[in-house]
C-alpha cells in the first residue's frame, strides 16, 4: 500500500479537455455548471487556473477534488481562498477543508450530479455505493466548503 496521498493524474486527453472547458468558462460558457477556479500557487505565488464543478448541498457550496490530492488542493490548503469565474462574473471565495467524517452527504450528492464525468476517478465508488464505501473513499477526495465574498 502506498503511503502517498491518492492522486490520479489526467491523461493528455483529459488535460486538453480541461483546458477547453476552462477556456469556455473564462469566456462565459459554463458546461453543466462548471466554472474556472483560480487559486494562488503555494510555490510560485502566481494564480493557477483549473476548471471545477462547484457543488451545492443544503445551501452550502463545495469544491470536491475527484482526482484526489491534486496541485489545486495543495494550493487551496495554503491559500484558503480563490476565485470562480464564468465570463466576466468573478466571485472571490474563502475555503475551509472538511474533515472526512463530514464528507458523506456531499460526496454522495456530488456523485449523483457529476458521476457521469467523475466516476472514473472514484475507483469503483458511485452515488449508488453504500455509506461505508463512500466513507472509505472520503480520505482520497478532499472537499472544501466555499463562502463567496460580497
């Protein structure tokens, strides 16, 4: 068993598709609710951009890392804030990472909404998985509750 945190790197096709989705969001076209997130790089200090699927659950907004402990997750842990953009609409937010014990309902509803796109990254866990299976997968998928400023 590996001691490093789970992270599934995108294939060249995934990387290309992400850049297209990010470009579309930057230019005002959100696909199924996607947005482009910017977060300050923990090493470079420059804003790093990535397309994300903001998820709403019981009135709260969340960002889920389907691929695991990615660079944007590490940057978000360091920065604690970022921006979501769709076209000219930019929303600054602060972010707080959820403990694994609080992730179950967010991960289940995220998989219900976005499973068609992200199931491949959850190693067999889907919206129809048992609570125990989703809880077991929770440490591999960081979740941040975001609070939009203003």
